[in-house]
């Protein structure tokens, strides 16, 4: 039974990495569930302090993932259209891989949404789209780092 739980913990850790990049999959919470399994079923004993510190990191990162992109978008004069356009562009880049991949489709999605739905001029739309993209990258980066650290601890405490 312990082997199955340890394998499931590693799978959750890896799913957390994937979820940090792919929208709609809660990366850090999945990684923390892997940590929780290792806490109960792992080989080396993990301290409860580490478990709760990683839970706090997971909560903070999950909240920041909603705040940081919106903050960057507003900082560059963008609206919610730019934020949604960046997410839709990213998903389009996942489904229809184009040269430049998800980066270009995310920027293009934010630009078009701000231009067409937000009613902004091309220059303002470009500035907003870059802000939305930087916000998305920042949120993704903090999720990816936290999930990678948790995967490290999952493997270290096997």
C-alpha cells in the first residue's frame, strides 16, 4: 500500500508541475497533496512544520496567481479583456501549436481582445497585452517554482 501511495505522490507532484503551466489545473494544490501523501506514507519522517509551511506557500501562491496577472494588466493600462485574451490565446497555442507557441498566441489574444472588445488604440492595446502576458508569466513562474520545490521534497522524503 505504501508503494502505491508513494507512486501516487510522485504523480501528483508531476501533475503539479504540469498544472503550473496549463490553465485550469491547480498545480500547487496538487503538489501539496503529493506532499501530504509523503508525510503519511513516505520513508523518511517529514516534520509537521514543513508540511504546514508548504501548505501556507500553496495558499499564498494560489491567491497570488489571481492577483499578480490582474495587477500587471492594470499597471500597463489594460482591462479584463486583455487578461482573458491572454488566457484564451494561451489555450489556442496549446491546441493549435504555431511558430512561437503559447507566448505569441497569448500576446496576440490579449492584443486582439483589448483592441476589439476593449476599444483601445493599437499602441495602448499592445502595451496592455504585454502587461497581461507579463502578469501571466509571473503567476506561472511562482506556481512553477513552488510546485518544483514540493516535487523536490516529495522525492527527498521517499
